[in-house]
């Protein structure tokens, strides 16, 4: 971005213009004559005298005017404390600016300088008294005006909030059904029936959860016989599981090969398609269908036996 070029300051129309401005706007004859006959054409930016304000933020003002330095101090709150209303009294003023009480001050002044100093001290004490009282009077005046404005504003707001609807607004507003304006929430007439139905559902769910917990405890009791509870049993189980010939004692896999790992023993994990095939019984393998049907029959028999005996049986 090119640097900003300085612009000549705006001057009143009666003042004389620079030589460049004269050469642009006036003829040599007019420039040679008296300044009273100078004329500014309408297309000139100086045709209308618009002076810049003191705090103008434009680029032109920054180039023409010097920034205003400094700031006004924040006025002190003289009566900020709780005892601020006591300051205009004579007792407080006497303690703040006491009169001289020494023996020398009671004697007449010895010189003009001493008399002038005593006069200035008395003047300062009197100025302090007058200043404090004037400040307190101004504070009371400002507080009264502020309270008056606040009271009037609150009264106006309350009057506007509680004012009745104007007749023109009532006649020009859209029609609203009377039932729409009734926003009261009425009690449900079928709340007792719904509460009874909810109680029955809750009791049923509680019974199901209790039965499930009882079955879980029974199943835990049935499976507790195979728990490892000692270091000897743990060591024996580890030796059995990690023995070199563990897989060789499993026999042959479904494909007729020696079992060497868990994949040969149980096959690959079931996929979603396999699960759907088992549910719909659409498998092309006859042996698999027979085995699946056998497993289903055993599961049904186990469930019937558990229901009749009221306990859990070992898994299939």
C-alpha cells in the first residue's frame, strides 16, 4: 500500500490559500488581485467548509490533527464509607483539620511572614470545610436525581406492563380460538388406570429380575464344582492345557486330519450368515442340519427339565 500523502489543512473561506491551490482554482489575474475577490469552484473539496471534529478517527484527521494526549482522572468517592454522612458535620471537620492548640499559636504573630502563614492555614481549613460540604450537597443532589429517574423509569415500566390493551390493537389483531388461550394443565382422567397398569408391569419386571438372579445363583452353584481353588489344581490344569501332546489326544477333525489347534477342533468362528442359516435351517449340509436339530432337541429337553425341577442343569 503506498504511503499516505500529506493533505493541506482545511482553512476557512476567508483565509488565503496556498500558492498551489490558487494555481489550480484561480486565474493569474484573480491571484494577483485582492483576496476578497477569490472564488472557489463547486467541484473543489474546499467549496463547503466542514471542519474536522477534535476526536475525528478518519485518516485525514490523523494526518492533520495531533492526537489528544492524557486522560481525565477518575474522581474519588469521598463519601464511600458508611460514615460518609458524618463528614459535613463540625465534629468531623474539627478532627480532620484541627485548629492550632500550641502556646506559640495563641501568641500574636512575630512577623508578616508568620501572619501570612497563619492566614493561609486558616484559609486551607475553611476551604476544606466548604469543599466537603459542597461535595456532600452535590452528592445529595445527584442521588436525589438518580433516585427520581429510577423511580420514574420503574413507574413507567410498571404502567406499560399493566396497561390494558389498546382498542386499535384489539380490533386489528388476528382471531384466536378461546380454547387455544387455555393453557392450564388438567389432570388425566385415566391416571388411576394407567397407574395400576404401570404397577402390574413393574411387578412383572421385578419378578423376572428375581427369577433371573435365582437362576444365576443356581448356575453358579452348579459350576462351582469345576472351580480352581488351590495352587495344586491350578498347576495341574496348566500342565494339562500346555502339554506337548494335548491336541494329539483330541482325535481327528471333521476333515479327517489330526487336530493341531483350536481351529481344527471347533472350526472357524460363526459369521452372521452362518447364524442366519442356523435359524432359518437352510443349510445344504445334511450332517450339519441333523446336528443342529439334535442340539435344539437337547436344549429344549434341558429347559423343560430345569422348569420342572426348579434348578439349573449342566450345559450341553
